[in-house]
C-alpha cells in the first residue's frame, strides 16, 4: 500500500490526510501538539482555530463561499466537522472551536488508513526513508516548530520567511453591562416576529468616547517585537492599535465601522465595537477585529473604556505571534511540490495563503495533486477562474510574496456589457455574481474531467 507522511494536523494537514486516507493511501500523520504547544495554541486536539472561531462567509457570491463549494466537492473534513459544530453567525460559518477540533481529531484518529505519530518532525527526507514513504506533505503552518523551520531554511530556502500576526481578546458575557449594548447584524433588520436574535452584540461609541479610546490605544504600552525584524502583519488582520496609529479615523472605517449598525432608535453611532459569540451558549464574546499588541495590563485598562465593558472580565487577552511562509513562486512547482525535492510538498498557510478556509483548501489541493501523481496520472494546473485555482495562481505568481485571503481581486476580470458597465450602482454586485457563476461552471467542468 502506498504511504504518505503528512506533517501537521492543522487545517491543511487534516484535510490532506483525510483526502488521501479516503482513497486508500496509508497516511503517517505527525503532529507535535501533545509534546509541546506553540504560543498560539491552547488545546491538544487537531485543526485548532487559534484566533476567531469563524470559517467565514457561506454566500456563494463571496470568495469564501466559492471556496466552500469547491471544498465540498473534494469531500472537505473541515467543512463537514464545522457544520456539525456550528454556532449562529449570520451568513458566516462559525463553530464551537473545542467541539470542532475534537470532531476532527476523532475522525482522523479512528481512520483505518491513518497512523498518528505525536512528535515534532524535523527532517522530511529522513522521515520518508524511515517510513519508506513515497512522499511527504509539510503542513506545519505559520508557527512551524524550530527544528523543521531550520531544516526548511537550510534545505529549501535561504530567505527569511517569517512575520507577525495578532490574536483578539475574548470577554466573559456575564460581566458586560447590557443596558449599553444592543444586538444587531450589519445591514439586517432584526425580525422580532420570528423571535430571531441577531448574532452580533454591539457596543456603540459617541465621538467623544471614540476619540478618547483611540488616544489611549495609541499611547498604551505595547509588547515589543522579538529580537529580529519589524512586525509584518496581514493587512486584513491588522491589530487595532496599529489602525489607531495610522490615523484617528482609520478604525472607524474598519473594525469599528458603524455603517449598517443603527441603534434601536434608528440613529447611527459614531463608531461601534462588534462582539461575536464564541460558543453556542453565548457565554463568551470575541471582540471582532480587536487583535492587539497591547500588554495584558494595558488591554484590561483600555478595553474597559468600551461602553458596557466597565466591569468586564477577559477570558483571554490578545497577543502577537510569529508567522512563517515560503516564497512559493521561486521554491515550489505549481502542484506545491518542492523544486529541490519533488517528493516533498507544502500545504496550507506556509505556501503563502492566509486564513483557516484558504489553508484547508490548499490541503485538499495538494492532496488531490499528489494523489494523481501517485496514480501515475497527469497532474494538471487548475483553472484560474475557480476559487482554489486563483489562490494557487496568486501564490505562484505574486512577485512579492505576501499571504492573501481569497477575494474576487484574485480572479481574472469578468467582461461586462456596456449597460452593465454604465450601471454604477449595481456594477460591483453584477461583477461578483458573474465571477461566481463562472467559477462554479469552470470548477464543475474541470472536476468532471479531473476526478473521473
Ligand atoms: C496567531 C494567529 C492568528 C490567526 N488568526 C486567524 C484568524 O482569526 N482567522 C483566520 O482565518 N486565520 C487566522 N490565522 C491564519 C492561519 O491561516 C491559520 O493559522 C491556519 O490555522 C493555518 O492553517 P495551517 O494548516 O497552514 O496551519 P495550522 O493550522 O497552524 O496547523 C499546523 C499544525 O502543524 C503542527 N506543527 C508545527 N510544526 C510541526 C512539526 N515540526 N512537527 C509536527 N507538527 C508540527 C502544529 O502544531 C499545527 O497543529 C492566524 C494565524 C496565527 C499564527
């Protein structure tokens, strides 16, 4: 029986292991969590969601929705376990993180074709020899442990491949003052008749409160960068204190945006902090977009300035962590095998995508490509018009590697008629709808051929 090693049971590694094992490949899944957690991890179960509990939008006219349609076709374990343990989050697929990870762990551990090795892998070439495997998929993620990181640096890349990201705090729901807060999903009219409670709780601020809050965010003490480099963040996951430093209005146009969050009296607050349920019971809330570099003491002081947070107790506070990724364009082939060792593949965030869903999708992509190769079949490039194809194309062509989420900007432009171009009000929506339809059709015809 053909054997493949997968390093890392995160979002990408779990998908890759499951995909291959379901097709009768013997998988050795090596995961180091039980030996030592990294600074962002809290549990020993697999596929841990280390920051938000959201796998993002389910709408088919969104980038994440597109990915989900394609991942479902590939038999995604992450989406299936996610739906089984979802919590209300409007159009998004958010999950109870502990139950979700426990589910993924249970399914992988009980799979007859998967052998789990609880250890930190160091050298994929030696592991291939040791287990007499045909290939190894490295899916060790943005916080790849030290031994393997050094091996990658020495054997695969001489470039530095690390940068930073930040985690948002979580507050205890019982410690909030609800007289100052209100439930509302952005742009949605709450439907009392149906007894539907919105998924988001909002803390509104007037101009004076907002300005004082931004000033404190700027002045507060921050955790300094480690001994190398400046901080380099995902642009879409910027710490709120960095936004505050960029200008007094920046946060009001991003994570503190009030648009679509009218107060119960119909007026619009000057700014708003959104809270999303961390679990089904709603006993804890995540401060949406409030990743931060502030020291723990300063977080408690400054975040208590948010209306309703005067007596808040935080279940965990925000923090900053290292993230590693490769320059895939120069180091990998289009199937994400290494140019230097063609039986070593990379999957997940380490290839230069960003996000849980994107990383999981890259796990499926690599597993599908490797499976083709193991079957002696032709390994093909995936159409760039599809969600997965455009992400692969992005990491393989971006002149300056910088992890990206899925977004419609990665898809080739859709041709519009003259009338559609002139219709400024609806143009963006029409473009998205057409791009989504094209992606779906393209993936369908490609997969009919590819997976037959
Ligand atoms: C602090 C932080 C916060 C983030 N927040 C978000 C967010 O809110 N939303 C979002 O969509 N994305 C977020 N990301 C981005 C990222 O996409 C996710 O981290 C995602 O989990 C990456 O998936 P992955 O499978 O590539 O890696 P991971 O999910 O990290 O999985 C890698 C696995 O490999 C294991 N491992 C590492 N080294 C070894 C080794 N040598 N041997 C064996 N096992 C090893 C790890 O223990 C881990 O289980 C965040 C990233 C970080 C670092």
